């Protein structure tokens, strides 16, 4: 038993160094001419010491383009939804990241500038996987862990992939990937209120184009 405990302690003491080494291999990239450059839109960064000038959010064609930089959510406070609604976006990962990184949409945003921020997000990766999580303050709760889905298109050799995410809020919350339902659960069992701001989430060091972002009443 003593040897097992010692081994566990040794592993625990080594973990911070392993994590630090991994982070050092893929630090946040500093984007040239960064900032949120779309009128009415804002960014909330995951890390308190990250800077908005180290990411870029711009209008491009009929949509938006995100170059990160630190991980963040992007939102326009005017894009608030309540009751029954659908949030939809077509997202294109244009370059391969160093490792699996996620991007997608969020709903039910509340206190997005404060310490009690709350939102539910659905994100995908070029590996053909998705996850659903709830952000509550500084904590993140997993609703669906990383799951491979045949509904998702994986990134090609150049790292490019285009997929559509739709989140429908009614008596149930439904998540559809490229039109295929991958999640359905009673609204009151997923999160508290689903009323709130909706927007986009893009993790660090990604290049993502967003098309057809929409919020519609059901």
C-alpha cells in the first residue's frame, strides 16, 4: 500500500510540470491587428490575463471570421432569445490546429461580463467530435462528453471542414449537426433558464469562418 501511495504522490507532483510543458508547446498566438471589429459585438475571454487585441473578429462576406488567439465567446447583446427558438450557424475550420480545438455556438447567455457568467455551448472539432457543456462562473459542467458523430465532416488533409450546428429550444433542447439530431433532453434538465444572449464560441489558436448565423423564433 505504501508503494502505491508513493507512486500516486510522485505522479501528482509530476502532473503540473507535464501540463505546463503541454501548454508551452501551444501557447496562444498573438494575432496581427487584433480586436473585435464588428459593430455591436463583444468578446469575453476565458483567461483573465488574455487580451482582446490578441484575437480578431471581423465581418467577412455574409458572415464573420474568427482568428484566435485566446479562447473566447463572441456576442452581440442585441442577439437575445427567449421562449422557443433556434440558433444556427455554418462553421468552417480553415486550418488544422496543433491539437483538437473546439468551436461552435452558445445559448442562454447571462451575466456575460460578470463573475456569474452562464451559458450552454455546443462545440465541434475537426476530428469529427462534439461536446456540450454549461459554463457557470469559473466552472464548466459537462452535459455530453466528447463524442464522435458520423453526422460531422472531419477535416481534410489541409485541415478544412465545414459543418452546421443548430440548437432548438422548446420543451426539449435539441442539437442537430448537419441536420442530424445528436442530442435531445427536457429543457429543465439541461440548464436553468434557456432565455438569454446567444453567440459564438471559438477556442484558442483557430481560424474559423462563420456563415448563416441566425436566431429565429419557433
